[in-house]
C-alpha cells in the first residue's frame, strides 16, 4: 500500500509526468491526498472529506464532478421546495391567528350583549379558545418543521462562493506595450537574449523545469532583484504575487493590509470591495497572521488587485501551489475580471488552460516561445 500526500506540489511539468506514469503502473493499493486534477483523473474512487464526514464516489475526478453537480442540483431544488413550504406555513399561521382574533371579538360581542345565558356563553368561549389554541399550535409546529427542513436542505448545498469583482481600471488597449525585456541577464537562470515585448492584455504562461530561473526572472522584472546586465522596463503599473505570499503584514488586519496598497481609498470602499473577495463583516477585521492558507491567498490577491494605481501587469508565481480546488476556482473567477496583462509561472496545466493563456514561454537554457505539445514541452 502506498500513501501519497500532495505528491505533485512543487514538482515541475516533467516530474509530474513521471509521477503520473508511476501512479498508472502501480500494481498495489494507493491512497492519494491531492488537489491536482490531472492526478485525480487517474484514480478509481474518490473519498470526499467534507464537513467532518466522508462520501465515496466511484470513478475519477470527472465522474466525481458530474455526480457532485447532480447532487447539488437536487439539493438546490430541495431548498426551493423547503422555502416554498416555509412561506406556505407562515401564511397559514397568519390566517389561523386572524381567525382566532375574529372569534375572540365575536365572543366578546356576544358576552357584552348578553344574548345567551352566561353559563352557555362561558362554555362556548372555552370551547372556541381550546379549538383555536389547538389550531394555532398545530400551525406553529408545522412552521417549525418547515424551518427544520429548510435548514437541512441548505446544509446539503455546499458553500461554493466565488470571487466576483469588477476591475475596469486594469484594462490595457491591445496595441499598448506593457513590458520590454532587452538582453536581460538575471542573477541566476536563463538569459533573455535579444528583446521580448509584451503587448496589451496578453496572458503569458512561463513554464520550465524547477531551477530554470522562473522565480528569479519574475523578481527581476518586479524590481526586487538587480539584473547582471540588460534591462526590464514595465510601461504600466505592475504587481507581483510571490509563492511565499509574504506581501501581507501579519500584525495588520485584512482591511489595513489592503489600505496600505490603496491609501487614497475610504474604509467603506475597501470593505465593499473586500466583500467581493469573500471578506465580509468581521472576516475583514481578522489579523493576516490568523488566516488559513486559502484565506491568506485571497487577501493577498485582493491587496494586489485592488491596489492604486490599478495594476495593468500582474505576475503570479506558482499561484495554485497549496491551494485546494475551491480556492483555485475562486482564483480563476477573479482573473476572469482582470483586464490587464498577465504573466503566470506555473506547472498546473489545467489551471493555465482555464485562465485563457494566449502565449507560452519556456525557460530551458533560453527563453523561447512554444505551443503546448511542442518538442521540449510535455504534451
């Protein structure tokens, strides 16, 4: 039996291909904990750990997604049915209360007019009160049951909140040059011979083996490292998201961290925009040092994307490392709103394909443009 815990984290494309081949040929039992969708396509069953319990699904990740989507659709239907039933029970309880009030007014009127003997009116009043009371209790019980059914139905629907944020100020015209590299030789890794220009809202994937110098190149472009020779000139506002996510000050809250990058924005404006990154209410007042990995990533992404001036060139270094599948989905939806140029260093091919990469650059002794499936690039 072989146990693998996130085995593809920090592996480059080539090492991942070798691991996938080893997994496919493994003759024994294997249990894999992973967020790597390509790896999960090679398993026979999936155990989904959610809310403290495990649910088993037959088949690979694609089969799991289909089954989960069907379950969620059914759960959402049950929520709508339970909501309709709750509204119905509320109406019936209101009607019961109105009828009870009418009976009370009628009984009081009969008592005041003394049209019948007092003993008869008293007995009728008690009987009416008992009947109305039972009727009201019955409707209150039905209302409580309807609320319970709605709570159970809502519990079955997963919380798949997505980041939805408009970023119009990040837009770059197609013909505008946003980055120029000229004979750039970083302190370590591949030298960029000649020149390279990035125009408009291009989405560039930077791929290559571990140690090829992808991080060094990005840090040099960001101005964090001095080049040995040559130059890297950004013609638009630039922001860099490093692997370490060390952009935030752990002592400050999420709101305070974002305010550092947008000092001209009001507190209300920052909170309104942070809510779209799923930091609502008290969540925005948590210290950065107390955030989970996924929360820290979202807070860092918010700080960079909401910065002033708005970044028209965004560089991400292995952004999906250590992110679960839900967090990767949230990143993809956030990048759908981003209208500037994008450079992403990553080994996660499904992620790169999902964000609409328009240009692929390979660092392998030299920086060259390639197409997926080309020689030197894993198919």
